[in-house]
């Protein structure tokens, strides 16, 4: 079984702004470039699941224009972490006490009041577990950095985290992807 974890193209939002669940568009040209690269990489008859946020949907639709066999299905479990009251706020404007509270209880603290890291991990675990039920069909998830990081943890057998140091720092770049072969280690691509 092969799973591609694809990150949306560059979002149209100022650098340094917290925008997890904020529904912002992506750069159209970058979405098209990413779709071209992905269209040349993916085999026929992949199952495509996509986050409902428009930056991911843009890439899915650009890919569909190039590869009509890759019909996307929206899956809300693939959306980015919801940072609640901190959505749309510059990271350097968020009180240090709020960030410290998150660091101190990283797995369970709901930064911004909505979702904890462990809730995101559990949400992503559901489609991850479902993917294992269809080992004969390659799958593509068009999603976000937080989901990719959760997938990295799941691929290593983790179902929860207790410390920020356990949460992976690395994620695919904008418009790039990871390919996971379920019988071999994860590797970066694009």
C-alpha cells in the first residue's frame, strides 16, 4: 500500500500569522505547479481524499483538471488543527503565557480553546486506520502540515503525545509531499 501525504500550495496570508483552520486561499500558480508535478507522479486509480479548506481544495481541483481519474473526496478529518481564538493572529502577538500553557501540556491543552494535539492525532488516526483496510489501492491525501506531522507519528506507532518535543517539526513544504509505502520507511519527495 502506498499513501501520498500532499501539502497544499503556499497560502495567501502574511508570514508569521497563525492560520490553522482559517480558510485561506493558496497561490493559484503554485497550486497549478504542484498539481503538474503530482499528476506526473501518481499512478492510475488512486483514491484522493482532501481537506475541506480551500487551499487544499484548490490543489485537488487543479490535479483533477490534469488527471480526470483522480476524483477528490472531501474528508473533514484531514483539515488543519483549529487554533480557535488565535486563528488569524500574528504568532508574535499571542501572549507568551498562552504559548507556554500549550508547551507545558502539549498533548492535552487546547491552544486557542478548540483542539489539542492529541485530538488532532486521534482525528487523523481514523482515516489512517481506514487506509490499512484497503492495501490494494494507492491513496492520496491533500492536506496540511499538522496532519502530515500526525501521520509521521502514526507511522511510528504513536497514538498520543505528552510533550512538544515529541511532535515532529518536519513537514512537506508547500506543494510537496511525502510518499509512504506501508512496507518501507517514509521518505520525502518533490
